[in-house]
């Protein structure tokens, strides 16, 4: 009886089948197209930091030098610079970035 929905004047209506399949595909895409967002949170190990300032060159919105140590001044601004690059260029690996 389900096939009767697609018949028109005794013939299968291909347009209805296509539309029904297209609708199913759209619904499938909507139900599985979930985007995941996360926030990067930088941190500095002050015992390890040597105050070279490399992180402040890459991300001045996030890092600042004070008293010969780097500090995180904009933890919510990793989206404005390359916090991962700051992690990579730190000569003593004093910077870490976690996803929240």
C-alpha cells in the first residue's frame, strides 16, 4: 500500500519519489550536521618561563611580559591570534593550551 502513494494514473510518479528522497536527504543532513565549537584556554607555567617574549610577539592580545615572566592577559582572545603557534615557539615549553 505504501507504493500507492507514488502512483498517479496507474504509473509511478518519479517526481514524487525524487522529492520524497530529496526531503529525506535534507533531513538526514540537518540531523547529522552538528558543528562543535570549543574555546582555547592558554596557561603559562611560571616556574618554566624564562621571559623571552616570543609569545607576546605572536599573540600580544593574549600574552604580556611582566617582571620577566609571561602572563595571560586575554584568555578569551585566542580566536584573534595563533595561540598554538605561541605554544610551538616557546623555547622552554612553558605555554599550554587546552580546549574547553
